[in-house]
């Protein structure tokens, strides 16, 4: 018999009145997950309960749940013990979305900076990690960016990709020891919200 958790407290959601109802439902559920009010393994209430709570249509709730499943926030299971179950957020759908976006769009500078804004401003909240205190971190970072810039300016995309790849691997290696500290900072932040 599958492990069935008790129904969630619906007071974490608000009713919805808007033209883009499914987006608001998605935002509320995603926010509850990020804030730790809903955790991986938790089962959302049945569809009819969500419809009543959000005061919206079956279509809007189903559209929101399908979108959340595509985004990797939940899995919709079939059968008597089925329903919408929160999953551990998987990086693959995000990676695939970014890859598809890059491959199938005529990228503009604005597109690139929108993606960088999302990724890099999210990281700034955790500058508390202060990787620049590590000897040589800032100097190496600056040198790598200068090399990437020169390769692009010279019209050498292969060299730019090679330097960028090496740079990202090095930064990842240097930041890896800070991962535990980042996790603790994020847990404290979620508890405060």
C-alpha cells in the first residue's frame, strides 16, 4: 500500500480572481513549495477541493497542474491512490527549456540578459558566501572574462566557448565547498518567510 500523507492545510492558498487564473494558481503553489510550506512527497488535495479553494474552473486548475508538472514541481499520478504529488525540483526541465530557447529563437541581447538576470540576481542574494575572499578568485574571474571577450572580439567562437567552459568549471570547483553554507542560508531565509 502506498504511503499516503494527510491532506494539506488549504489556508496557504488564496482564492483567485483574474484573467490569467492558471498563472496565479501556479505562482501560489510554486511560492508555497519554495517557502517550504509544501514539501516533496506531499499530495495536493483532489481537483474538486482545489477548484473550490481557488474559486475557479476545472480547466484553470487542470491547466495549472499540468504546467507545474511540465516545470518539474509535481507529478500527476493515475489511479485510486493518484493525484498531484510534489516532487523534488529537477534541473533537467529547466536545462531543456533554456536549451530549447537558445536553439529555436533568434536570440537578442535582451533575451540573454533576461536569462542572466534570473540566474545571477538569484545568486546575489547569497553574496553572504563571499567567494571573493578566496585568494585569486576575483583576479582569475576577471582574467577569464577578458579572455572570453577577446575571443568574441576576434570572431573566434570556438576559443570563446573553450575559455568559457574552463572558466565555469573552475568557478564551480571553487564554489562547491560553499554549497553547505548556501543550503543553511536558504533554509534560514525560508523559515523567516
